[in-house]
C-alpha cells in the first residue's frame, strides 16, 4: 500500500480543531502536556502528521518509542531530535552542537536541554517546541514512573527560556490514560470509525491506486481494442472495496489495517476474472469473482487452491451433517415416500426374492407425490434397518452371537434427530410444546430428491435402488 498524501483527513474535525487550539495558541496559556488516545487504526498518526504538515511554522520533533525499545535511548532520542528540530527551524543561532549520546540519565537531559535552549535566548518572543511521542505506551520497558519523568521535564527547565517545551503523548490503551487521571492531562479521544466511515475512507484512499495498479493495466491490455473510461474503472474499484468490507467485516471488525491488507491481497485475484463482457456488467462480474469473497483463503493448508476449484455448494451440503443424521434423513425420506405396507418387503432382512416380485407395482412413482406424514417409531425402525454397523467380529463366530447387529436408538440418535428438526430438514405437525418423542406427533421429510440423493451418495447408500422396484 502506498500512502497518498493528497487525501484529506475525514471524520476528524473535532480532533483537528482541538489540536489546533493546543498547538496554535499562546505557549504561555496552553497546557504543557497533551494526551491523545485511540485504538489502532483510528487515524491518530495520520491526523496529527497532516496537522503538523499544514502548520509549517510550528517546530516539532516526532518520536516513535516503539523503535527505541528502552528509556535510555528514549531520552537520547529526545535530545537528538530537539536539537535537530531547533537547528532546522532557526538556522545559524546555535554555534556548537551537543552530543545526544551523553544523555545517559533522565536527569542529564535537563542539563542538556538547558544548554541547548540557551542558544535561542536571542529570539524575539517565546516559541513552543513540540515533542510528539507516537505510541508512548508501546515502549518496551515502560514503567509507571517513566511518564512522570517526561511530564515534569518542562518544570525543571529555566522559566525565562525562549523555547517552551510541550509534549504530545499518543497512546492506544485507555487504561494507560486512566492510570494517570490524577494529573488531569488534557485528552483528545479518537473514537473507532463506524463501518460506513471505514468504507468511505477506503474508497477515498484506495480507488486511484487500485485502478492504476499493474494488475489492472495488464488485464486491460488483454482486452485489446476495448475502450474503457476512467469512470467505469472507478466504479469497478469502489464496488470491489464495498464487497470486501461487506464480506470480511465479520472477520476484521473495523480494523482498517486488516481491510487494507485484504484489498491488497484480493485485488489481483479479482482483476484476473475481468473480461471484455463482464466489465460492463457488475452482476456477471460478481458471479465470476464470487470465490474471492467467500473465504480469506489464507489458511494453513497448501492444497486449499484445489479445494477452491471444487463445487463449494456441494461440499457444504453434504459434509456438514453427521453420518447418523444422514441416515436418519434418508429413513425419513423413505417414511414420507414409501407406503408403510411395503416396509416389510423392502426393509426386512428376511425378505425373499419371491416376496418382492409378487407385489403389485404402483403406477405412479411415489417420489412425485407430496411427502406423507409418519410416526417416529416407523422412522426409527427403518433407520435401524438401513444404518450399517461396523464391527470387526467375524461373522459366524461365537462372539458375533453376543454382539448387536442393529443400531439402537440411543441419545446420540435423538440428538441428531433434533438437530435435523432445528435445521428444518424434517418438519412436524405441531410446533408448540414439542415433545420430540411423543407418539402423537407426525413427521414429514422436508428435503427434495436431489438433495437426498447427494446425501445418500456421500455415505455410499444407493437410495435409487429402493424406489426402482415399487413402481413401473
Ligand atoms: N481520517 C482519515 N482520513 C483519511 N485516511 C485515514 C483517516 N484515518 C485513518 N486513515 C487511514 O488509515 C491508516 C491508519 O491510520 P493511522 O496510521 O493514523 O492509525 P493510528 O491511529 O496511528 O494506529 P496505530 O495506533 O496502530 O498507530 C492511515 O494510513 C490512513 O491511510
Ligand atoms: Mg500510529
């Protein structure tokens, strides 16, 4: 991502104005310290940098405590950057340079700054010098005393000095601010952006960059002879950003950094699918690129690419249910579509060939009719007869006499049944005061043939066979 400096600061008018009254005011009247709090990505660094850039006459030093790690380099950084800022602001006033590395103790920095500021006593009026600590609470070895040392630094400097030291502390954590609440530091809060504000910020900051990116330029080259105006490209990129925010907001929350990363990551994949027809048809483009938005595709699996190419809907439909649920559903389907009088001949294990052939076949395929209601006992009985029990005991052995060949209706079975009900895959006659196992309630399957076929396939159960010999 490239930072574009021409973009204005949005949604931060209040913070901007408050900052203005602190920084542009009379240095004798404004407080010496200012606290700024806001969570990551709330635009603290961005807004304050912009503000400083737009007030070119203000002298300031920008420090990033996270880079200096511990307090000693922090004080050396204060020494180094104040000297640098003053020398740039008022050239030729300071004849000798001081060595910032000599500041080995917080107390040394008082002497250092006193000496440094004394060179500027010839200035006509008092001028403020701002030290901005961007991320003060992110210093590695921060302790509760460090902030006091910096807060009070200005008190130890000579009162008549023409340079007035002011500090701005940018922090993330509100509890850090509360720990020092007895100091009554003035505080500017940067609240989190709402999702609409985030969307607008992203559109503003990313659109131009996206349409001018290499991927886009190359993709446009593949559509030779096609004239595309900038408006259309802008719409395309805006649409893409909105889709990213809508699809991944539940992952990222309002984290602008994470959303920016996703935009960077997904744009090339999105652009790859653009061609000379769907570029003019947002709906077709969405259909062609929908895979980009269904997952973050940054999982740990290397072969995820392969998975992605498969039909996603099938994977979802058939693999979410447990094996028991699938058999229950198949049994429910049988109950609804096969008349009870055929049960014995179809599901009984003692069926002889003769019994099935004698039966008169129906003219109408029962699958074409409405599903009929059934009682739960029938469902459980059919389930028991179709559910395969895996046992490693060899058939005909003594142990096999004791082992159970049938799936008993246990708690697990009932749990799966209620899951099917809550998924609305099976329905029942009463919705109120539901006693799932009550004998008065009648049930009905709520799944069409195509889906039951898929479910049966996923457990290698040949459901079509059961229907083949009961109708013409
Ligand atoms: N008000 C805004 N107007 C325009 N762009 C913004 C605004 N706020 C944030 N941004 C964008 O969001 C990015 C992140 O903001 P920024 O770096 O200021 O966050 P931060 O509050 O300093 O977070 P951290 O605590 O992690 O340092 C910026 O680079 C900028 O592109
Ligand atoms: Mg920042």
